[in-house]
C-alpha cells in the first residue's frame, strides 16, 4: 500500500491509527497518529512506493532508538518487512526555535542555555555512533512541559541522503549555527529555514556582535569557533562534546513553554470589554533573572535614652486609651439613638463578600469552524474543530491557509464557533493557541449569527497572544455560542498564514 493511498483512519500493524497528515518530504510522510494499544499520541513515518531510502530510514530510526537521552525524540517501533514500512516515534507537542525567532532574537543567556541542552543531547548520541547532520532551527523544540527536544536525529540524514567524513564536526557546526540564529534571528547556513539569511562580508557571514549589540564576546567567540570553525584563542570546536564543554557553566534558563507565556515586548495585552485592564502579559523571550543577594543594611543606632522617656511613653499610652474609650462610647450612643427597633440589644448585619463566584468547567456540545457568508463558505476545517474541546492540548484545529496575513485581503476574519448546547453564563476561559502571535476577539451570543462587526462588542480582546491564555471577564456573559475570532494579522505557518487553536476551556455557571 502506497503512502499516497493511505488516508486518515488507516491502521498500521493493527495498532497505529493514522489521524492527520503533518508533512511530506522526499517520499516520506509524517502522520500524527494514535497508538491504540497504549492510548497515546505518536508520530508515524510512512514511505512512498519506490522511495529508494526506505530501508536506510528504518535502519537509522532503529539506531537512534539506542540513544537514551530524554532530549532526543524517542523511537518506539520501526518495521520494513511488510507491505507498508513505517517508523513510530514520540509525538512532540511544543514550539520550535524557528517559531520563537519570529518575534526577534533571544536574550544571550537564554539562547546559550537552550543550545547547550541540544549540545549535551547530541553528545550522548555521538557516544553510540549516532549523528544528526541536518540541524536547523525547526529541529530544536521545547515541549509543552518545558523539556528541550532535538528532533530528526539519524532519520533526517537518512531521508536526505546526507553522508559526511566528519559527522561530529558537522554537528558542532550545526550547533554553532543554532546559537548564531538564537542570538541574532538570522541563519548563517545554506539551508532554507524561513529565517533571514545572515548578512555576508568578504564571503563569510557577519559575526553575531556585528549584527546585534550587547552579545557577550565569549558567546560570539563560541559561535565563530563552531559555526565557522575559526581558531579563536582556543581553537575550533569540532565535536558536540567540545561545544557542550564550552557552555558548561551557562545557566539553563531555556525558553519557558509557549503554553504558559506570550511573546517578547511589545508586551501582549488582553483586555476585557468593561475595564480594559491587562489580562495577559508575559515575555517568552525574557530570561528569568537570577535572584539578587539582598544587601545587608546596618540598622541605625537607637536614639539615646533620656531620663524622661519612660514617663513620656506611659503618659502617651494613657491618653491613647482614654481616646479609644471615648470613641467606642460615642459610637455606641449614636447607634442607640438611630435604632428604631424594639427594646433590647440589636445585632448589626455584616454583608458577606460575594465578589468571588464559584464557577465550574463547562462542557461544550460541539465545535465547528466559523466562516460565515458573504465572504465565507461556512467551512473552515470544520472536521478538525472537535479537537479544540477534546481535553487534549496536543491536538488542534486551524484555519485555512491564506496567502496574506490579512486573510488573502478578501475577508475581515475567521474563527471557531463553540456550541454550549444551551444558555450558559461565561465567567472565565483558558484558550491555548498555536505557535506565532495572534490578535483575537471573543464573543458570546445567543445565536451563531453573522461575522462579528457593527455594534457588537467583544467580551474580550487579545493582541500579540500565544500559547495558553487565561481570560477572566470583568462581567459575566450569557449565551449559547462562544466565538473565538481571529483578526489580522495572522502568523505565517509553512508559507501560508493561518490561526491555530489547541484547546478551549470555558468556566462559568450552567
């Protein structure tokens, strides 16, 4: 059975259900799939009939399974003995270095910490004779849980038929290029990565410090010793081990997961309709500062004790006590004068604090893409919308791919429509967006209606949001339908522009 005949829902080895085609390259296809035996998401590679490197890819995957470092994508199964060869690997849900660099370069300390983790992972792989040979920014990922992952180890080289005489040096160069990209936002290698090519002077890419001010000279030298194999003061870095040793003392302040943070300044803001107060503001690109050692402050010497100080304090205390008694008696007499009830003591009622209303997680009835006429056709990947309410943030729905960030310049926006099955009162929401930076509006309606606009006001707006965004409405909103509405600009994704939602959780009163 050919890869191009396989459709979503097909099963391999009577165990792996292919759910969604993720990418195709060089006669190989990557699927998001489900291991039905262990009930977990996995990635599955399948290969087209006649693809000349199927056996090499399967062998490379088996070899990569010997690498025990958790920062390398784990291989679970590989088989080329049947009619449909396949490789089953860990499914990585997270954000790539390419994604983050769309918002600009990382802070130097964070960039170094991230690439140092990758260097240690490749050092562990080299110890069992496995090399990457194709390091690019999209191969460096941090998962939703915050773990650094290097994807494509061994398998990428097999798929692209890459063989070299000095594989460790090639990987050291790749690590240097990753650090260059993380520090500058430019890519100094020949591969197309989606990043801007590094500026070149005299036939060689400029050094990082020639592009971005404030990069420590030490990191600049490590980049040059690895990416360009420059001698520097200590000679070129020719292996991942040497690269890792050069960054051994760098704090591991790797990028915080995008599901918990928004992109770097200008800070993203989410405002509710009534107050305009900040709902979300985080910087995925700003490294957490190391806690400063508090300065020891010497207390001022006590004032000299005078002979009359004790007597003075006694006198002041007595006066304060008399004032307190007078205030209490006056308040009691005023209350008695205003009391219109019957004889006997009266009990004052203390109002309870009802500011915090207890809310529950609401269960939606369904979800669908929202692309209403006249500009839309009521079909915005409707079949995938259910993934936004399945409780699994590793699944997602996305809009159609548009040729421009302004929806192809022929519509104002598109969105996701969540049907609650009946009228509910919405107080809070957690919406997990995909990689990239989004401008979003949230609406609560009694009917699906037309595209937002006119006099209708959103109950919340977010600008520059990404990852998991917590939303708390200043005023509860009542309705049956919740619309997550993308407005321009959309982020770029694989040459197209689209919006992505991984999960929607709504809380309120049923």
